[in-house]
C-alpha cells in the first residue's frame, strides 16, 4: 500500500497536487477553517488516478478503480470565500475538478478550489503552502470519472 504524501510550495507543485485531487468527492460538512491557526482542511475521497490504467476500449471489468480517504490541508490562509453552495447544507457533496493559483502581491495570492456545477472555494493566502496526505488503504470503485461524456 503506497500512501501518497505531497507538499506544494509554489504554483508548479500546486498543479501536481491538483492532478491528484481531480474528481475527489467532498462532504460540505467536513470543510474546516481555523482562522486563528490560518488553516483550511478538506477531507476528501480522492480518485486514485496514478493507479488507473489507460482506457482500452468500450467494455471494462467493474472494480478496476480505486478511491482513498485523504486530507487536503492548506496553511497560511487569511480568509475563505464560498460560492455556488451553502455551507449549512451538511448533506451536500461536491466534486473537485481543480486547484487554481492566482498570484497577488508576491508571495500572496488566492487558491481556488473549483467544483463541478459552478461551485468554488477561494482561499486568500500569504503564500502557497498545501499538503495532500492519504490516510489509509484504498477501496474498489466500479466507475471511472468520465470528462468526455456530455
């Protein structure tokens, strides 16, 4: 069992983390911001893209894919803004598409967590300081996210 542990300290690092969290599912109730510590944590069920074989045809066996429980953790967070969903909707589930960096006055800027359906979270940060950590074993899932279907 290879547990993933990644750290992002610049935009290139953040792009790598973004690739690993693409298609993660997140419960709104699990989002946590600690203003006094400047931390924002996002527990996720991430799709394990790094172990996913390339598509080889229309028919595939079920159960060839994996998800893992992981935590996406941001430090040096000054503020959090949300759009496209209600924080009070504890049952809501979001599908993470990407992490995007927008530089401000160096080294500060914003990190956007972009979700399916137009939802987003914007983190105002002093600098990029993010971590992605797998928490345990993977479990099988029968389906692979499909971005080509309309």
